[in-house]
């Protein structure tokens, strides 16, 4: 049974009666073992076991299987049932909930004098079952009574303590290098079998990529804590909390608290301003633009401001919702065209083996066309990780982006103006998003022509060297 992407395996049993031989009992438990081997994580074994488990004994091994609130005395069939439960880590849930003796028995003898508990509910997740009770209100002329269990499905609610955010995209060169090192190590440990299907191999590959992305965050060298508040403001805040927690305050303490409210608010504003100026200054020195700085300083995300429809441009929130609902209604609407029997016969007769296999070049071309800074799919793999791994797969020692981002030789610089990097000449014509433009061959050729019109022979030479390196690497 499937519910909310969870598979619940329910096995209904009817064990042989007391007149049955031991061979029949062993055959019953063997068939039950075969049935349990074909189930998943959530297993229920319910039914008439014709066994009496009785009260809990002093053995510690039975604490997991049997509770304190059993009924009657144990027999040999009950011992067999407890051994089976211990072997397969099942819990007899009837014995874990307290009830009156009249509300515990499940079978009545034909004479009406003997009452036993022989119908049980066994589960491998005892913490999810909140109650087990015997129903006496169903008069359908049977010697058994119904047993009902209340099972709580795991909804998987997200909390602040257990919530795991997605790994940050690969933007810095340090992040990319550490990710590639982890990816190379994890791929070597990846075990593949010829009998495996495509889906299992894909799941393994996605797991290795995600683990290598997570491992780069654990590296102590890459952890950077942006401490905004200074030590003086933190001491002021600690002092303010101490005064607020004190119940009986003196006059001096009240005056100090009133001044602390003013000084702490001013100190926090000053620290945030200093942090803002520092981020902008660092981005201006490194990237010569404030675009990344303002993106880093954003603390919230706004709603969609407008959408373009066929008739006019929507501006209000209600118009945006109506436009989006109309779009998805048309997208998922049923097609009106009808297919003939001949067309269906042709499609059914088509052999799947005639279809060509997906080539490696096609996969590489699609990886190149992936856009950056997009939300990942259900597998959680980011486009930046796929692109970085695609560049790292080359083993013929070809040049990568390290040649372009090279900052020059180490040591002290000479007097005068510092030397430019190749990337600075490219940014002057192509802009800061030159890597995205380089993916499009036609746009890049136009930029090459615009660069050659500048008339600086050294820059043209460097530009052509760069073009050779870039197209040799990607194309």
C-alpha cells in the first residue's frame, strides 16, 4: 500500500491450529519468512497466530519484542512467535498498551468459558504506533474480535534545527578546485556492475556528485565566517541581556539599561554600515563592479513584480496569479487530436532497439548549454557542478581557466602601473559575463570583430591566444 510516497507492506496470516503438527508450523513460518523478504521498510504482520505469548518474563532480550501488558500464560506456539519476532526485529504491539482484562482477549471458545489473546499486530516501527485496542461493538457472529492499531505516518516536517539547506553554487576558484579533488577521489571508489540498470547507476553517480559538493564545505580552509558585529557591541548586548534578566533592578541599573538601549542600537547600525562598505570595497578591488556586492548584501527575496501576458502587462498580485494559472491550465490541458488505429499500430510495432544510443558528444553539448545560477532538480545536482566536472574529465593536460585567471609571477611588483591580466582586456569588450557569452559561437565571433577594431596590436595578440585556448578547451 502506498501513501505519501511511503510503501506499507501488510501481511495477513492465519497460523495452523493446536491440532497441527510441528512440520506444518515450521512450513508456516518458512512461508512467512519468504513473504517478509519481499517487503520494504514499513512492515505489518497481522492476523490469527493461534499462539499465546502471555506475560513478560525476566529476560532482557524480550524487552524489544514484548511489553508489560500481556494476557494469559505462554505456550509453545507463543515461544515460536517470540523467536520469529526477535529474528526479524518485529514488536508484538498488543502487549505495549494497557487495558482491562475484558478488553484484551481476542478469541472465545465455543463453550464460552475460555478466553485467549491469539490475534496480534506485529510491526518493525513500534514508535509510530500510538494505540492498539480490541473492538467489541461488532456483532457479526464470530468467535474472534477485531484488533485495531493507530499508525502515525511520518510527514517529514521541516524544523529549523533539522533543516539542511542546499549547498552553495561553485563561484570561487577555491571551491571549484576542492570540489574537483573530492570528485576525483569519489569517482575512483565508485563501483559499477554490468548487471545494474541505468537508474541504479544514475543514483550512484548523483550521490557521488552530491557528497563531493558537501565535502568541500567541510574543508576548514574554505570556511569563512562573516562576523558583522564587533566585540564592543557584543559586550554591550551581553550586558543588556544581564540587566534585563535581573528581576529586582536598582535605580542605577535602570538608568544604565536605558542608556544601553540607545548605545547598542547606534553601535549595531555602525557595524552594519562598516560591513556594507567593506563588502563593496572588496568587490570593487577584486571584480571592479558592485553587482556581486549588492547581491551578497541582499537579506530577503522579493515577489515577482510583473508578468507579461498576451493582452497587457500585469502589475498587481492578483493579476500575476491569474496569468500564471491560465498559463499552467493551457500547458497541462488534454490534447484534442485523435489518433487512428493505424497510427497506434505503427507506434506499437516500432522496435525500441532500432533507436540510436545517446552519444557522449550529445551529453557534452547539453552540459555546455546549461545556464548558471539555476535551481537544481530532484537529484540536487547544480549546473555549476556538472560544468566543473566536465572540464575536469580531460586527461590530456590541456589548458583550463587557470591560464586566463593567472595573476602573474609571485613576489614584489616593480614600480609603476601594475600589469593587466588577460581577463581584464576581455571584460572591457565582452563584459563581466564573458563566460556565458563564450558559450555562443556567433556572439563570440562578433565580440572578436569588435575587439580587433580597437587597434591595439598587443591586446589583439593576447585576445587571439585566449580564443585559441578557450575554443580548444570547450569546443
